[in-house]
């Protein structure tokens, strides 16, 4: 969901050309699968599509490809660091840290509360874009 929320925000700010936004799994369970149906429905409720997206596994090359690598929770951060061989460039961050909170995004895989996850992700993405100096992030 974060990939599509963030893409929507930068598009609405007229800054889509300035960003390369992607998402990847740190585990193998969902590789090749489309966006999880309840997440897809939540995105659609907010007018966002995710057609064509399939899960891919993060690789160590992603570390060099991206300026920032954002994890949704502590387990993600540990897995990302393992996959990338550490964080030599200090690029790996927790999403909600950008919203002033040092906690995990509410994980709807376990809670089934996709609205709480949406609120957390949206707050984190807004904070991230503020930190990057992107203007006009209102929805």
C-alpha cells in the first residue's frame, strides 16, 4: 500500500518525475503474487489502483539503486539490513519515524485492520515527503 500511497502523493504534488518509488518483499511467501486483495480494496476505496503489481523479493542491488529504503516495521529493517549486507550509507529507515513515531506500522496481515495500516502509512509518507522538502502534499 505504501508504494501506491507515496506515488499518489508525489503525483499530486507535481513531483512524480523526481522520484523512483518501488516496493519489495523481504521474505519469499508472496513472490509473484498480486497485491493482497484486502489491500487492493483499501487502495481502491481511496481511488488508487495497483494493477500489474506483483511481489518481488528485495535484493542487495536495491541498496545501490535507491537513495532511501523504508521499512514498515522492525522485522523489515532487520531483514533489509541482512539482504543489503548492512547499512553503510545510512539509507534504511522506519517509515513512521518520519511521522515522529518510533513504532511499527499496524500490520494488517495480522490485525486485519487495513484502515489503521492506511492511516499509519499515510502519516509516514507525508512525514517522509516533508523531510524531503516536497511541497503541496495535501490530499
